[in-house]
C-alpha cells in the first residue's frame, strides 16, 4: 500500500521543496509515497482570501480560522476517499515525537498533517477535526511547516523500498532503543587515528559484538535515560559492563584525548 500524505499549510512551496531532496525525495519522485498540499487561503472567502483573524479576547497575534481549514479538510476527504479522516496538528503542545511514534505513523496508509502559523489554530477546529497533536521538541518554531517536514522525512524513509540497504533502518539510532554505534570509512590510517582493527577483521560475529557494545556504551554515556527503558538480557548487560569497565571515569567515547 502506497502511503498518502496530505498537508494543510499556508506555505505549500516549503513542504513541496523539502520533499525533493535525498532518499525521501526520490521516494516521492518514484511514487513510493504520494503527497498533496492544501492551502487554506484557496478555501477562504473574499478578495483577500483571509485565512486568519485577530485573537478573541485581545492581545497580539492572529489565529487560523475554522472555515478555510474545514473546507480544506473536506477537499482532502473527497480527494483521498477517506471520509472520516482527521488531522495531525504539529504544535509545541503535542506529544513529543520519538522513533516509536514515527514507526507507528509509518504503518498508516493515510496521514493528514496540519501546519499552523501565527498564534495557532481556532481551538474548535482542533477539537473536532484533529485526532492528535505532535511536537518535534521542547522549543517553539514560527510555524508547523518545519515540523511537518521533519515528520514526513522520518516516516518517509521507513516506507518499503525507500532505503537501499534493507538493514539500514533497523540499525538506526533509537530503532532498538539505543543510540547508533560509531562508523568509519577509508583511509584506515589517518593522523587523527586508525579504524578499529575489529572492523577490518572480516569476523562478522566479532564486528556485530563490537557494534552492539559501542551502541550500549554510547547510550550509557550520552542518554542514560534511554538505557533505563530497554530490557537487556544477561549477555547484553555483560557487554555493557565490559564497556563501563573500559571507560571508567571517562565521559565521551573517542573524545577523551582532548582533540
Ligand atoms: N510548531 C511550532 N513549534 C513546534 C514544535 N516544537 N513542534 C511541532 N510543531 C511546532
């Protein structure tokens, strides 16, 4: 099933240009994912096609109006055949996005994303037409387009056929609850150090073990909060302990020489 993504945004050109690059851009080009953008201004009345208005109660900033958004959503429902479709609203008030949520959304065959601008969106639209709110982090952007682009990229790369190497998504940071291991390429010897010998040994079991150990160690050093959430079996815990013994008193792997 090819995923369809509809984005409601006052800046469709931003979403369109951000879906042109890299592996995800190629996936859109090859039709592995479909995307359509919908500008509430095109559904607004009057010469000015006004899609926002002053905030009730006074104060600075404008709020996106219900009617243009409602019509945009109706057009999406008609175009996609998804009569009940509700939107995901990108907002700092939403649930914080993580890889587990990305993986869950990547399974769906249709997503409607709503990018807000100004002070936000009329609360009544959120209550009636928005199924969930997602934040990409605890900071405030001037609009939801960047957040929607982040979400589209993270979801897009998980669609079947998008990544060349079938394993590369499985090996990502976070996909198993851990950070990724370090990576090296040629040259093997450099004035800033040599590639770890095990990676050149051709011993695949030893390489797998080394990578897992580095993943565990990095997560322990940099994101101990993540480590608390994964259940480690006995062998894996022993591997982490091996790393911890080797790194007692150090804070960042590979950075202890002060370079
Ligand atoms: N819109 C503004 N800030 C945002 C954030 N942190 N996440 C998602 N959407 C946003």
